[in-house]
């Protein structure tokens, strides 16, 4: 092979350019420049042979909006590009994304390892709903990487972690956990909802599959649910016979072998053709449009979210009624070193802090805020607040609340993109009443 | 020539230039990648000649299988190879006897043989390795984005429809006439 060193380097568009343009071309028939909302269930075939080609996965194209939709496809390609993956699939919610990923990887009796530090909804999904499918979760502690290795068995099919773990403040050492996954020959799945690819691209640190609740920072405006699955294209599904959706002839498609046929985007095809097609949690094209519009400003919003969150964390850390603040952007935080390694552009918008006044102080604070919204979501342009002990975790015993990071004194914030003086001013007046 | 990574303009240039493609290792089985590529390229307007000695004479989707490259009755622009890398020297031995010589030797996804690539380039052929022309056509036309695949291309120009249908796109230049 001869090396042509005179050829100019291939130009790669920057992140902000991809956030606006990736996946979106002018509409081929009308010239519409914004991505149209293709609010249709179905698409006409050119002819009978074309229909057969589409149903047989032989041609690229649109059949029915449960399998794919041109508006959703723009969202898919956009997020695949932003995460540095080969392909993606958009679905109805972050939970639907996780359901389809595990459906594609696991069969009844299989195990997967998950970080203990996850969004409470994911802990519920893994502990209960997945158990009834025969998919058994084994928990590990991201603060002690050796627990992942210890949880491996010959039934382990995947490892699942969040990059920045909800309720915020925990930064997970993705590269170290990826090394364990690679050694074990299982894919690493990373939920990148809190970081977004603007702050962190886990594929660069060894993630094989990235999932999102696009409802949060990707959409960013608190107006639409959605979930995304990104295929990194890095995992060799044919190295063993443990992933038959990818490596075995599929009876659903006349014996086609998806990994052999689709190469480094086979996982994205499998979750679509064997997961979304049969289980059905399709994303509305209208929601896809809203999420796409949100993504166009993702870099600007994440910068502002992170700057505001750091300023609010510093204010709270110096406040006499605050016992502690868990934000990795603070220099004395236990995760600050990991944040410097993985999150040089900012540590995100979601974090917790503890009030010296305990349960009553938490209730008083959420009752007295006027700019913050008291609700159970994160990743909105608006600043959000919740006191888990009196809301989402209210049914747990006091001991269980503490284990879940929802002790009586804990308050969770999702800092918005308002003027930071107004955000701090609102906390200041509410804390004065505590 | 760097074969670790190709510029889009190199691949687009090849796919726009060639009209006649011989597919070595083509399959008559509709679930095999070599069948899918053969059918897709034929539907995109290329003259496709499937080569497979075990299938010679068989007709599939309007294409007749031939036993060897020398049986193709007209000049071949591109030879697309669905054979494992160790079989490439034998394929090249056949290719280099064809007159006129093909312009392009293309090795499919997963197929790379740098020695054969060097020989083909020395003979004046363009070489592509470890790529699929169906994926590359779909990527450059914009079709592949319909499946959520990252095309790694950006364009503010309207994609061109191909033929009569609405679900086929062309890789032809999107710029207005006169633009370069």
C-alpha cells in the first residue's frame, strides 16, 4: 500500500454545525428547508417489487411509521452524528429505548450488570418489569469499579451505567468500566441523558451503545417525550453465538443475518426491525420535530446550563443553611477529578444539596420558590426543584430513602437557562423563609 | 493512495463514472448481502453482471449469472468482489487479462488485500477496499438517512430524485447547472 501524504485531511464539521444540520436535507419533493413533520402512518410504494424490497430490508425507504418515519429519521441521524455513532433509532421514551436495547440483547434467564446509581425510574424498570421477562439485573457500585468485575457471570450479556448519574453529582468512570466490558466480551450501554453529547461523548471512552431520554436536555424545553438508541458500531456481534438477534439467521427475515448484512450499524437495524417493529413504542413525528428543533441549540443551552449550575452550586456551598452540595464542578467535590477528565466543558445542570433543617426545611423550600418549578422532570430551559423525600420517594422507609440518595434533607435542582442572578435570587428569598 | 479512509469525492467520482459493474461472488439467495447489492445497483441504473461459476446461466431479477469475468460480453468499468481476502490474487489474475482493463477494483466490506490493491493501482485502476457500494450510494444520495444511519455528509442542497418513484434518490450533483 502506498501512502499519499499530500492529500488534504478530510474536513470534519464541528459539533454546533452538526447540531443544526446533521441528517436534515431540504425536502426532495417540495424544497422545504425546515424538516417537515411527516404526520402520516404510511407511505406509498413505487411498485410491488419496491414494496417487497422494503419489507425484506433490501432497500432503504419508508413503509409505515412504526418502522420508520422521515421526520424521526432526521432526529436519528442527527443524534448518531452528535454522539459519533454509526446509526440511531428514535422511540417513544427513554424507557422504551432501554426496553428495546435489552430485548435485542437478552433472552430469559440472562443477566446484566447495572450501576446502583441510576435514575429511579430505571431502577424500577430493571428490578420489576425486566424481571418478569426473565432478564435479571445484578447491581454494581460505580464508586468501586471492582464490583462490576465481581458481578460478571457466564450469563452476563451487557453492562449498563449512566455517564452523569441521576439525581446528579456522580461522574462514572466510563473508560474503566469499558475495559471490564471488553475483557468480558459484553457491550457497554451508557445512558448519556444528563451529560448530552455536547458535554461528553461516551463512545470515545468505549461505550458500545448510548441511550437517551431525549425528553430531557436533547429536546431541552420540557415539551415532548422521546428516547434514542445510538449504535457505536464498535461491538463484534459475531464473535460468539451469544447475541442471536445479530449473529444468527433471522426467521423474521427469511434467514437474513443482520450483522453480516448491515455491518457496523447492525445493532441499530436489529432494535428497529426486531424490536420497534414487534414491540411498537414508536415516536410521534410531531415529537421528533420538537426534539430536533431543541437539538439545534443544544451547544448554547448546555454551556449556559453548566455555567448557571456552577454559580448556583457555589452560592449554595457558601450558604449557612446548606449542609452540603454534590456538584462535580466544585473543586472540593469527590468527583471533581473525574469531571475534569470527562467533562471539561461543564458538569451539567442537575445536582443535589442537603439542608441543615432536614425534612421540614425541604418542604418549606419547595413551597416558597417562585421562579423554580416544583415538578418531577429535569433538563428544561426552566429551573426545576424537587424534594424527593416528600414526593418521588415518599413511600420508602426513612432508611431506604437515605440509601436511594433521597434522605429527608436532600433537594434536587435542574438549573435552567434564565439569568443566573434571578435563579440565585429565587433560592435566596426561599431559603430566607426556611 | 490511503485505503484507511476515503474522501467522499473519491467514492462519488467512482460511482458516477462507472456504468458497467461485474459482481464476483454474486448470490442468487435473496438474503445474502451479495444478492442485495447486485439488485440495488441494477435498480440504480448500472448494468450489472453477476459472476458465479456455480450459478452460471441462472437468471435472477432480470440478470443472468456468468461463470467468469471473461464471459462478460462488453467492457467492464468496475469489478466488485465478494470473496475473502485470500482469494483476491486469483480474482486479480482474471481481472488483469480483461481488455479493455476495468477502471475500478472494488473489494466489499470486510475484504482488504493491500498487495492486490498495489498491483491494480500500478496497472492504472482505482481501488476501494472494505466498503459496500450499496451503503456508499445510499450514504451519498441521502437514502441511507431514512434508516437512521449516520451518512457523515451535510448538504443544504435538495436531494435529486432518481427515476419515476419517490423513494429513490440519485447521487448526481445537486448544484445548479453551471456551478462547479
